[in-house]
C-alpha cells in the first residue's frame, strides 16, 4: 500500500564520471559450496589486505569486474560489518531520504523505492535520473561504496513517470495471447525505466486471478496458470537474456506476489466495512490446488526466465480449512519461501517483502522481523513515509541487529540474504556503472514505443457480440459517441498511473478512444458523454462505459473507498461493483434505442455485468480492459484497421453472484466462456 506523498524539491546531483562499463558477465548459477569455499579464501585474503577501498591504492577483489561474481560477493561479504550487512537488507521509500540523502550513507541503506505516485517534484525523466543518482552518490559515499538498488512499480510501463509509454494492464495483455508482444513491451518498459534511473521493477505480477471481485484482477494475465505462464516472456523483456542485466535497457524483474495472491476467498463479513473483503485474504484451498494454481507459474519464472527477485504476497494460506487460526501469512512461510522456493526450486535471487507487510504478522515487531527473516525474506520494504507512519526502516535496523546479537537470527541467514542482494547488484553492473546511463532517455514516450502500445491495445480487444455484423464499422456513416470512458485517458490507463490509485483526472500523453474514433471515422462524429445531444438515426452509436481507476484492495467489490483523494485533485472515488453506473446504463439505452447501430465498449479492470435486458439492446459488445495510453488502438479494431483477435483471459460472469467462476468449474455457465472471442477478419 502506498500513499501519494507531497513531492519534494530535488537538487541536481554531482555524480562522479561513470567508470568504464564492465564486460558482460556470463549469467551463472551460484553454488553454495562454491560460495563457502570462496568466502574462506576471501577471508584469508582479507586478513592480509586493507579493509576498505579508501585504504587500498589498487582495486580490491570485489571491485575487479574480471573476477567471477561469487568471488566478488565473498570478498565483499568478508569486509562487511553487521551494520553494513543489515543496511543492505533495508529498503526505504524516497520520501524518507529525499530531504536528507545522508541517511542512506549513515545507515548503509542498500535500496530505496518509489511507492505508487512517489515522484520527484518535477516529474520528468531527467529529474528522475538526477534523483536516483543523488541517492546513488550517497550510497557510494560509504567506506565500501556498495551501490544502491532503486525499485519502482513499472507494471504497465513506467507508470509513475509522466511521459512514459503506458501499456495495457496485464489482463488486456492476457487477452492478446501474444507472448512475443508481451516480451517487446517488457523490453520497452525496461528501457524507459532504466534510462530514468531505477534499475529494478516490481513486475510482473504472475498472479492467477480466480475471483474477479478482487481489486487486483487487472494485474493478472488471466485465470489459468497456463495463460499466466505463457506471458512470463515479460520477464525476458525486462531482464534480457542471461548476462544482459548490466545493459542500459534492462532491469531486474520481480515475480509477485508469492504465492496465491489471486486465490484468496471473498469474506462477506468484511464487505462494505472499510476493510478489504478479498485482497490480502486467505487462500482456503488444498495444497494440491495451491500447487496447481499458485506455485506452478513460479517454476518457469525461476528455471526458464531466471527472475531476479520475488515478492511475497500479503495473503495467507490455510490448507486445512476450518477457522483462520491455521492461516499462515506468506511473509512468515518458511516452508514455501525457503524450502520450496529457494531449496527445491533453486531460486538464487532475493526475496523482497511487500510494503510494510511484515507488520501484519503476529507478535511484537521483533517477532515479526525474526519470523520473516528466518522464513527467508532477504530485503525489507519498510517505508516510513511520514506522516503516514511513526517508524519504518529506522526501527527495522536496530531490531534485526538485536536479533543477531542475541542469536535469534543467525549470521549465516544474514550472509545468505546479503549475498543474494550483492549478486544482483554485481549482475546489474552497478559496481562498474552506478549512475544512470541516459543513452535511451530520448526514447522515453517515443512514437515507436507508442506504436507498440497502440498495437497492444488493439490486440487486447475482445469482441463478445456482433449482431448483424455491426463491426467493423465501415463506410462514411456518421458516428455518435457516448459513455463515461470514451474521452478519459485517466480511466483507460487505470491504477498505477502517475498516482498509486490512478485517477479520472490523471492525464498522460496519448490518445483517448474518442480521439481514435475521430481520426478513423469518415462521417461526422458527435460526442456526448451522457447522450444528451440529439442522436441521428443514421449514425452508428458507440458507447464506451466502465470503471474508474483503483488499485489493490480499494478495487475490491465491497472494498473501502476514499471519499476523495487530494493527489487526484479531489476526485470523488466510486465504489466498485462490477456493474455499470446508472449514467452509463442510460447512455447505452438511449443510443441503442435511437442510433442506426450500437456498439458498447467496456473499459474496466475486469468483466462487468451486462443484464440480459440491456444486452438484448446491444448490437456489438467489446471487452476493452484497461487499454493504456493509446485509445486509438481500440478504434483501430472498431473501424477495421486491425482485426479483432483477442480472447477472454477470464470468464465473463452473468452476475456478480457467480463469482468466483473459472473454466473447469462444475456447472460452469458464464455469459461468455474463458477463451471466447469473435474475429472480424
Ligand atoms: C504495494 C503492492 C506491491 C507493490 C509495492 C510497492 O503494496 O502490493 O505490488 O510492488 O506495494 O509499491
């Protein structure tokens, strides 16, 4: 969870000249035995050598890019104090350090993140790169000069950055059934992210969304593990092939949220109480179902795509059924985080906790830190984000120190965590090239990138109904456009765009669906959001309806809502119901009653209920999902510039009461089946 903090002025850093880039390091599998042997050798070497870079007049082993990464890790580890090791395990939020980056230096912090919407005062690529480099300089101003990792939620492009190319959210990408396109999008996302500073993204979510009432359904590629797994090409796009992580157009990826974030059971008792009825809930499934639906996507993510980090879920598992006393939080689950993920699957990256997630564990804060570190979490996202919280990472550091000093957390566990983190930093080339390589800065938001966003928007459209071959619209008919989401780029980009929750008044470069229609139609185009204007009988009607933006539990059906959000200009937030608003329903009824034909386009993070009586009035129905910054891609298929090829990534229910509804369920009877989609050419 993250709020949208007041941005703070950032001053231009005075970065050191970037040293020569390291030769490509071959991607290698670390062996614990190798590491132990190297550590022993390194320890011997250290005893004979100066303790810090400042004391040596030539490169120390860990500073030598010609040495194997495990050897560099072992040498550096052998030089680190406990404070330096725990600092590497600690992640602050930028608001915590922006006014005083020396906090990074003094606390030996290993990482900083931008939560959703946490951006430099001037939200431009250069200001981002300057900000990250200013924090980087503070990290390098330490005796060992260990570079900083900066993480950000580039979940559909670098959505926090104004000017970045914003792609369809994952549910729309799942509808494309186009893994190569998803890899291309990952690569563009990596290029635009790294060129603006961050070297690490908290993406992709490889969640399997099973109940569409979940506010994070749109972050999922779909309801089946096979579809989700097929889209893990996103990781390849982000990280590149093994050995490319140190390149200026690649970033470290994160498979999240491990595991079963999309399997939680809806708790009716929490609906409309201000809590999250399903997000961060409990997976009430058998272990076999959990293996099939939650763990399965992580195997290829690790073994085939070599994902560099994993983020546990806020959710819990309860394989035994019954009351919630048996539920185990994922951040406390040693069986899954260490035994299954690290030992059995051989995951050799690092585990980053979710936003203050360890504070949901039972017991005191010391209990929470002890449990999560010993369960296998390696780095801790512990933002303070004053005035939201009284403490954060500043409490984590002394707490973990005390746990190690009293042998409640072993030094072996600390060394394992730190080795994993340092390995990522070496693989990213940060020791040789700590500051932002701005080679690709000018590519951010380029025409070429927007062309890919437009293609993705088009391929993500799913044609559900097409009576009388209404689509594609052709000829020089006049067009009448209505609906809440026809001309709203904030709504079509959704959450995680400029602000954490997204917003109807958020504006990013791109085209709305109406913009696209106006460029595609050859007849006159009339636009009236609520269909108040006269509707010409000979006009083709297009009504673009749907949801307003949300993120996480705020998108749960029956979830909490902000009365209004200052960061979004005080836009009132609507409760999410999976049902059309009254205004949209009236617009559909008016247009479908009077226009020559009527097409309804649903812009939403999940299926929405279309009542039978309304459906009968509709000629053509399109699932548009959250198409991103290029609404023109939607009009491309409406007017036949591109064919409809999309297929449902999730089952489309007849009613909300049918949820959860998934292909393979007994008595499966949705309005439109998983995988359904009409083609037009
Ligand atoms: C959020 C989300 C997670 C995100 C993190 C940092 O709470 O659960 O997906 O990466 O915080 O913004």
